[in-house]
């Protein structure tokens, strides 16, 4: 949407140089109305001669007052017979997640989280626990990766965001209602182990960053949601992908690069057949140089941003011959 916004602005400037004001204002308003109706989270489409795969980036924490289901996404979703999600978060998936979190995220070695923290980190932990309405004892019984997760959700909740309202949850509900063929790209254990199996120093680095940024984390997440809701992929790439790659290359490799490569292979196999599929995964997986998008392009598939404007076509190509005033310039 960012690049398209620039193009629309340039077009408006061009019209203002050679057309009457009422017509310009009306056309600009129609463009603005069309964009407000249809611009939303980024959606891409990959095609070959008999296969189509729509790729839709999601976020896992949303406020309850955000309108993000736009016409282009709805049209693509209706067209798809198969829908891919990251992981099953239904009843069975939640039970499995609870068991895995207990086994992989809670201390069972007689040590406490605070045993691994210096005085600076302890002060941060105490402040974050207080501001996040989490008991210090609860955090102290967790391994670093789980404490970081809990604190992130607490900050998001304080900012009015909820995992219960995630785009993934809404699309899974829609897929069930429309009786889509649903395929999950990984298991719950695989997903949880992405964090749980990180070396202690990586977990501690992530936790420390969470603690240091806790007071601004809610507003940062809200900004990401706002950018996501209008398709600001450049901002999201910088804030979600490039920062992670810079601050924690090992975690970036596990969280994004390795999974993207695995998922791209799954989608390539689908493209080798025929049909239409819709892929709903975390938006970070579709951004940056190591994205699923680029991996599919490397396989020779044409992948581009998808827009499906609903309503009056306000940009009509014409064979215009514009008479310009004479100028003394050459």
C-alpha cells in the first residue's frame, strides 16, 4: 500500500495541473473512499498455469475494535479450496500447548529464574511483573523464554490487544464454516520448541530485551498492528524482520529462515499440482529477503501483491491529448 499511496498522490498532483478543481476533488475523494474500503493487510498471489496460492500475513494479537477483513482477502479466501495455517490451535492443540508449556517452560531443576539474573535484570523483572500484573513468584518459576512470552502477552493485554482476537483465530473459524480443506504447516510441539530449545544465552538475551522495553512494548505492538492493518510492509519489514535479524541472528534463523524454507517446499509441491489455496501465516514470514515470497520467486513462480478493488473504477485510461500553454523555455 505504501508505494501505491505515493502513486495516487502523484496522480492527484498531475490532475491538479490540468483539470478543474471540482473534478479533481471528486476523483480524489473516490480514490480515497476506494482505498478505505479495500486497503488492508498485505496479500500476495503466486500463480502458474493451473495453480493459484494466495499468501496472507497475520498478526497474533489484535484489539476488539479493528476492522481488518477487507474485500480482497474475502474474495481470495472464498476462491480457495485449501487453507494453510501455521498450527492447530483448537481444543486439542490448546491441551497439547498447555502440557508442552509446563514440561518445556517451567523450572524443574531446583533453580529459579532470578538465580540467572544480575541486579540490573532483577530490578527490571520486578518492575515488569508489577506493571504487567504478574506475580514475581510466577515469573521466577519459568525458564527465560516462557517468562518473555508471558511478559509480552501482559504488555499487549495492557494495551488492549488480545490473542483471542487474532487474525489466525478468525480465519480458522471462517475456514470451518466454509468447510475448507485445512492443512497445518507444523505441529504444536515444533512451534513451542522454536523458543524452548534455544540455548540459554539466546533465551536470556530475548528476555533482557523484553524487560528493557516492557514499558513501551504495548505501544510498539499497537503500532505494528496499525501498520499491518493498512499493509505498510516496509515499516513491518524494518520493525519485525530486520530488527530481529540484527539483535538475534540465531533466533531469526530458527524462527523465520528455517521455517520459511520448509513451508516454501510445501507450497511448491502444491503449485506443482492444480487448484487454489490460501496461506495464512505470521506476516514476518512474508517479509524480507528470506521470506516465503522470495523463496517462491526463486523457484520461478510469479508472486505479486494482490488488490481486488470493489466498487466503481475511478481510474479510467483515456487517449488524452492535452493542449499545453506556450512557453518561452526550449
